[in-house]
């Protein structure tokens, strides 16, 4: 049977007289890694997995941009049902993950919609969902 040691043997002195155990250090490092991974995932570059490589609209989707920059491609955008977006007083909003999000004016794509369907390019980060690009549809 192992001998149990008093907890004081595992305490490491830190500046200003504060003590931190090995477990607390591990927890601090784990939290820092999780936060870093979340931020990196939220700002990760767009993916193009080749699903739409043969689509005649691929070059058009790849060229779409809002004032916030390139929207990426059809693989990164999400189609939005007509009941999940609306317009009021010249501004758009879209429902994502059950919540209504106002679309910033600089995220609206102003070129004619060749796809015919409403699409949104959301960016999910540590602070919530923001809209990089929004392509309004016909709403018919």
C-alpha cells in the first residue's frame, strides 16, 4: 500500500505568496487551450472539399464578396428558408440556431442572385454568431 503524503508537499510557491497546486495549473492550461482552440476554429479559413467542383455556378460562388471580404464558396454558405429571413426598412435579419440575427449592411451581397435561393455565411466564434455575407433571395 502506498503512503499518502500531505497536500502541502504538492504546493508550488508562486509570486506574491499565492500557492498553486499541480491540479490548478493543469486546469489553467486546459482552459487556455480550449479558449485558444475556440478562437482558432471561429476564425479558420474556408474549406473547399470539392463537392461543388463541377457546378456551373462554382466560379460565381467563389467570386462572391461583401464589404467584409470574400464569402468563400457554396460549400461554406448555408441556404436559408424563406421563413428564416426577412427585411424591414431596408435591413435584413436571419434566424440561425433559433435566434434572429441582424445582418450588418456591409455583409449584404449586392450582385444579382444567380442561385435564386437565400444564403448566409455565418461565422461562429466565442462571442456568438456574426454574418460575413448574406445573399438575399426572391422571398416569393
